[in-house]
């Protein structure tokens, strides 16, 4: 195992700059997930760590060694791809042991390592099958087994679950997390799926436009996003955003909705264009002692566990999630409460979050 250090890394293709001075330190044994929209640079950065893409400027270190000029096979890493990349004419055992065979390892060592990895991944009954005889989840486990037998210092996962159906993705998330807890190998995992990131990572790296937007533990990022981008990217359903301004301690939206802000937050916002945010699950049904606003039901979506309701609140459309099973229909009136301590406020121009101490 080893730590990984990415220091002011840039990547350019001629005049096109796709990575802009990214720096990140990953601790030995840590499970890091890089997440972001398509084209944000998360896979490019992973491929630079792997040695599959050249670094324009900056350095990548694995352990205490700068590996910018090291060949992929000399970096002591193992990569699991989205496409599995299995040899169709080789058995599961042969696929898993192929890299060791190329390295000239004794057959007994290969057999022992393949057998140990197969035990971990529940592949023992499948060792003599060909890839075409396996399900998608089994193929992905074989690809993981091929990485495990190499006993690398760092695992790299490039969107490994993208080709699986929803139910199998949930199962494989659990298996990959359990695998990391068992092996404790430093792991860098790339995905566009924020649910994968929230449920699996020790820390999440949120990327946007070739830069890091924010790094932190999953729930810390969820509760304390530092920008509109992070707030909107994490969470399903996404955070509600409402444009407006603050006047006299009240937030006035462009469509006529008005509500109070906490005093410290109101004083930090000086009349500039703002965006207020609140997560769907933080919107409450009004109860005695809480300020209520009448909202009109646009559509309800019961899921069994919860009820999602699209509402029109004084001209603004918002989405609310309730744990109750509510019997409502389009056009019904629903009294709701917006808790002040659950509101986020962002500067519209910069996209940065405003705190009660922000006097810019």
C-alpha cells in the first residue's frame, strides 16, 4: 500500500487546457472517489496516475517516488475498467493470472494467488468458465480479481459499474466497499454517480471543468457545500434553488415568494443577486407553532418509502420529499414550512456559498 500525491497537475492537448493545476494528497489505505459530470477531467486524471496519459506539468507520486516518467507496469498499480477488458478465449482463472504469467511468476504462485482472490470474490465455482458464460456482475468480479492477484500498492477503478443494471450496481457497491475494508489498499475510484460516491468513499473529490470544487467526507460535503455546483450535484433529488434578493431581512424571489432569513445570514447578503437553496427532504409539513405557507400540488410520486411532491409555492416550483404516505392529488393545497436553519444562500455571480460571517 502507498499514499498518492498529485501536485499542481495540468493537462493540455495543444491549445486545449483540460486540467488546471489539480493538487490532492491521498493517504495510505484511503478510498477516494472522484465524481463529477462528463468532461470534468476525473477519468483523465485517473489515467495520468495510471501512466496512460502524459502529464503536461506537475507531478504524480506513488509512495515516495515521482512516477511521471514511469511506465504503467512499473507503477505497481492495478486498474479496473468499465468494459471489464477480459480475454474472451481464456478461462476465469487464466484471465486472473495472466499478468503474473507475463511477469514470469512460478505456476504455483499464480495458482495460489488466483485461488485466494477467487475465495475473496466468490469466484471459485467459475474458475474454468469463459467470460461469455458469465453475467455482467461476475465479469466485473473477475476484472477485480485480476487486479487483486497483482497485490498492487494502488487500485484504480474507472466507472466500473456503469454497464450494470441498477440492482446489480447496488450489490457491487457493497462488494467493492467490503473488499476495500478487507484489503485496505489505497483506492482511487472514478464515477459520475453521486450515490456511489456518497455510499462508498472515505472522501469525495468533486470535480468540475478540470478543477477540484471541494474535497471532504461524504456527509460533510452534503451538509456543507461551498458552492452552487456542489450543492446541486450531491443529493437525489437535487437541492431546490430559488433566485432572489434580500431586503429588510426577508428573501424576495423573482416570482413573488417571500420568507425570512436568519439575522446573521440576512445581514451578510447586501442586496446582490442571490440563490437560496433547500433540500427536498428538509421541507416540512406545517404544524402548530411553525410558520406555514400554502403550496399547490403539481404532481405526487409515491415510492413506498417516501412521497415526492412537486409543489408550486407562490409562483416558485419546488420539490419536497416526505416520509409520510400522503394522499394528495394535483391541485390540492398543502401547508408547508421552510425551516430557516436548513436554508443555504449562494452568491449568484460567483456561485459561492454565503455564511453568516461573509461580509463581502
